C-alpha cells in the first residue's frame, strides 16, 4: 500500500521512468487486467525492478504516475473545447467521442481509477480526485450549464451525467469479456469504437437535448 504520494515523473521521453510506464500500460492492455507484477514490468521494459522504487516509490506509485500521464493527455483539451465558437450540442458530441476514444486507447483506465481511489492510500486517492475526477466533473458542470443556458439541454445533474458517460465507457471494455462468453461478441475494434460513439451520442443526446438542441444537432 502506498504510504505517500510519489514524486512526479522525471522529464525526458527516453528516460527509464518513461520506459517503465510504457511497459506497465502495454501489459495491462495485453492482459485486460491491472494485475501486473514488478518483475513483469521490469522484463517488459528491460529495466531493473529496483528502478521502480527509485522513480516511483513502489508499484502503486508507478500506477498513479501512469494514470496521471494518461489523464493529462485526455483532459488537456477540455478548456480548448469549451472555448470553441460552436454550439453546446456540438461540444457534447465531440466530448463523447473523445472520452470513448480515450478508453479505447487506455482500456484499463477506469479499473485503475477505482483501484487507486479505494484500495491504496488516502494520498493517492486525493491525487486521483485532483487530476482526473474533479477536472472532468467540473467540465461536465460547465458544459451542461452552457447547454441549459442556450436552451439546447434539459436540466441535467452533472454527477449523474458523469456517472452515465464514464460508466458506459468502462463497461464497453471491462464488461466486454463477460459479454463475449454470453453472446460471443468479439474484441473492441476501431469499427466497434465508432459504432459505440454513435450509439452513445444517440442515447445521451436523445435524453438531454431540447428541440433547440435537436435542431442544433441536425444542423
């Protein structure tokens, strides 16, 4: 269990720390699981397992740094999206597609969030809330408020919206394995990802758009 928040990832694209993060990410994608060992990470990266402690404190510190890196990549464009001179409905559809594609790139993301929030230290949980949950929830609040103000959206609870969208993203990848046994569906491909984006756009927009929002979506 983590006893303190680890140091930030050292800069440098070819650093040993970066190689360890890439190895951990690739292993979790390959195995569809966050259950990976330090020896697995070391073998995959070609680095000594002791370097995990040097750079991150321990494995949980490495996982926290990996999630922070992934989150920074995906959340960096939220302010840019809000500032665009387009309708709130258009922003909503772009955001839905962006979030689903993020989970496609990093299908372990939500399991890692849950693990770090609930099964490690309070410090790690605070960090996850600070760099992922809070910024994304704040973005949802502002986007929904913009849509309600313009008359495009019905009044929608931001927490319920966050839960619906993020939960749907998680289940596409995490729940896919259970579904494959029951229904024979295959892995998530580019085409499946595109279909899911369209499905979630229809589902979410159908639930919160007013007539004005539907006109904006059609236009």
